[in-house]
């Protein structure tokens, strides 16, 4: 399994522009992928998406600055944002 173009989107509580969170850790063990990123001031929560063919699928919405995904298939490539 590999991943590329990893970025975490934030959900704003206001209409102001928020900075993009920076990943501090992406690790993989079997079908598990662990994401960790810095907190963004003013962000209410964070959404994580992966590309499923031509469509983007939401896999998480969290208030935490980390997320463990167990939806992967070992050996398959994923693109996250």
C-alpha cells in the first residue's frame, strides 16, 4: 500500500480563510494508515478524503489532530486529501 498527495482539509467555523494543516506523520501497518497533523487555529474539525476512481470519498470528520484508517486494502495505492 502506498499513498501520495496527502493533505488534510479543515472545516471553518467562520468564512475566514484558514491555513492548511501540515501532516506531521503518516504511517502504515498492513491495512491501517495513521495520519497526524498540526492543529489549525479557528478550525472546528478536519475532514479526510480519498480518491475512489474519479470520485472523492469522505472517510473521516474529526475534531482530533490524528486519525487511524482501517479501510485500506494492503497493496492498493490511495490518494488522500
